[in-house]
C-alpha cells in the first residue's frame, strides 16, 4: 500500500488543496483532504512536496520514441513515453508497415500488454492503411480496403484495437467502416478532403474522433465555386460535429497547429472535445516515400518537438507533458483543463474512462506530479513511483 501526501489533487471540478491519495493493488482506494483520509498503518509514504497531482497522461496516437518504432519494439517506445508522463499509450501502426510487419507488430504489442511490460501500453491505434494519399500519406502504401487484410487484423488484434483512422472518401470504404464500428472500436477521420456531407454521414454512423485536426487535411472543392469566397473544408465540417472529438498536435513553435489556430479550435469545439496527442515518430520519417505538410523553415527544423524529413513534417518528437504544456501556453487554459485534454478526453475517446483519465477511487493508480507550469516531476504507474525528476 502506498500513500501520496502533501499534494494538490486535480479533480474534474477543481484542485483539492492539501490532498492525499491512497493506492493499493494498482488501484486508488482513497482520495480526499489529508485531514480526512489519514495514512493507513504500514503504507509507504510518497511526499508530493506540494506539487500538483493529476491523472497519468493518455496518448492515443504515438508511432515511436527516440530511435525506435512501435512496430519494432513497443516496450522500448512505451518506456520512452512513460518518462514523459504517458501512463496509457496506444501504439500507432501506420500504412507504411506492410502486412507481415503489421502482423508481427500486433504480436509484440499483445505480448507487452499481457506481460505488463512496462505497464502503460493499453492497445493499438491503426492509422490507415485506408487513407487518401494526397494528404500526408504515401501513394505507394495508402490504399482501398482489403477485407481479407482488415479482418485478419481484427482477428489477431481482438481486444487490443482502441482506435482506427481512415479517410471516408476512399473507394469501397463503407463496408470496412461498418465492420469496425460494429466491433465497438473508436473510428477517426484522417488524412482527408471529405465533403461536409460525407463527414456528417459517418459521424451519424458513430465515427467519433478526428485524427490531428488542421494537419494533413484539405478542402473538398478546389478551386472554390465562387471566386474570392471560402468553401467549408474538412476541418470546418469536423468542428460542426458535436459528437466528434479532435486530436491536436501542440508543438512548442506552433508548426503543426498555429497558436492562434489552437485558440480557434478551443473556442469552436470546446474543451471537452480536444485531445492532445504526440503523433511521435522517430527521426528519419516513416519510409523513403513518406510525404507531409511542407514546412521548410529553419524554425521548424531546429525545434525539439518537430520531426522533419527534408523540408517536410513527419510526426513529432513530443512527449505528452510537453504537448499539454504547449497547449496551455498557446491558449491560456488552466491546470484542470490541461488534464482534460491530456488525460480525461483521450481516455473517453478510446472508451477507457472507467479505468483511466481521472483520479477517482476504483480507477488505476496512475498519477503524475507537475508544477504550476506543467513541468513534469514524477510519474506513478499502478501505484509505484517509476519516474522522479526532482
């Protein structure tokens, strides 16, 4: 049994001053004001030194970390991101991984989950391969659905798939989407120039997330129908769907999403529909044909958050605590809302809010300690202190 004391605990309603949190068997068994909770006899005490204690961060979109891809070594990637406050990680498999590589990766991820090694992997995110090749994907590997392929993935990864990203305008996509939604798996719009009508159609079917809004998307009508006027593009249509949550990649320099655009997203969709992600890759890109949003600026190239391939963006080098901190700095949100976009909302998106995402009795004892500026100080995974930066 462990007791975290001398902390300010983030709840859904605010911050509980002088709080205490008791953990046993990897679960939270007590939470409240220190004067009321008390420290059970024999409990190992962790002194929070007056820091803010919030739920461990949840990254639902992550391809790699350091020099390693999720498909190569999910354990190494998970350890890399655990050091950045991610206590729940979805390993993202991209369209650039071929069928044998993907099958092998599913096996590696399942093994890591079963062995709880290192303990923060919660499943798989498929980004593709059924994507529009015009937007951040490769024309060589992005493709129309193959029922044999996706049914094999569904069978091999049963119980592991937390999210599947797709482009709704891809040929013969509807049967695939219906199959995945029928399994109760979260689906997300991605790499798309789908019309508003198509977005609304699939939102009504149950597609509930947008993969990295404002990144790798396009307008469905180019040039516009009347000169000098704007069409409703993919991103605007997503914003109009009250049932669709939006992933955001908040790098420090605002390369993926400009700081003013972050403010617009916040004002338009509201705090409860925003999900901070890393979209972390490894230096060097997905493969020799990978394409992305052109940047080509020195400011992007020398940013610690940005992953560049030549003059193009290719994911990021973010850790989750930095992603959340950056969004705070771009928009001015406070600590309670910071934990919404970094923990509660992503947990809800992948249908795990009953287990993770907030600090509540009965939930997993995954906690991070940060200061007022969201600088990471400690990480508790399953009740055990695993990272300490102080």
